[in-house]
């Protein structure tokens, strides 16, 4: 009887040790798959940064309830982002063109660098917009991202969100 109890106890311990290891390997596989998906999107220059929060330089964070994004494709960068902060000379709020960070650029510089931890730093500079706009996108392997926008006539602003695949055009 003592031998049977020892065997059952050993079996119980073995199951308890092996089960979390299997769950951990499943998590590692899922993370690796997500990292490969993000790498593919960055390499193809074909993705959308979906903003969830904004962090103005002079104020607290704000949760974004409407869909604001930065769309990157091999030949175009299009921004539709809100703006709160100080606007300097030449950047007013007098027309609908001056509201937020809105532009479509076909002439832009794009440079992506991979860091040691697997994250990416992407620098985008629009060359054909009214306000010279530089953007730095920090993308992490889990798909989360931070976007910093520096404009010539406005205070810097930062957004937090995630990267997702661009939807395919309907035919």
C-alpha cells in the first residue's frame, strides 16, 4: 500500500511539473508567432498604427474613442490623428485643414531599425506636407507601439496604440 501511495504521489508531482511547462511553451510559441507577424508587417511597409491613447506635451493622457490612425504603405503615408497642445505661428485652428494631424504623403523618408530586444524603431519624415512632420514609431514584438510626432509649427505629441495589418482592398 505504501508503494502505491508513493507511486501515485510521484505521478501527481510529475503531472504538476509537466503541465505548467507545456502551458509556458504554448505561450512562447504564441509570442514567437506574433513577433514574426509584426516583423513581416514592418518589412513589407504595409500596416496601420491604430492609436488608443494620446499624450500631449502639456497635459495628461487622453483615451481616444474614435478610430485615429497612421497608415503606412510602400508608396504612401497617411495620418489621421488628433492634436491637443500649443500651436505656434502658421498653425492655427481656423479651418478644417488645421484640425489635428492630417496629411497624405507620397514623398517620404522611411528607415526601420531592429533593436537587440527585437523591437523596431521606425523614422518617417513626410517631405511633401505643409508642416514638416517627423514621426518616430517604436514597435514592440507583441504589436504594441508608441508614435511620437514632431511638427514644425506645433508642440510634440505622443500616441500609444498597436500595429495591425492593412485590410485588403475589396474587389
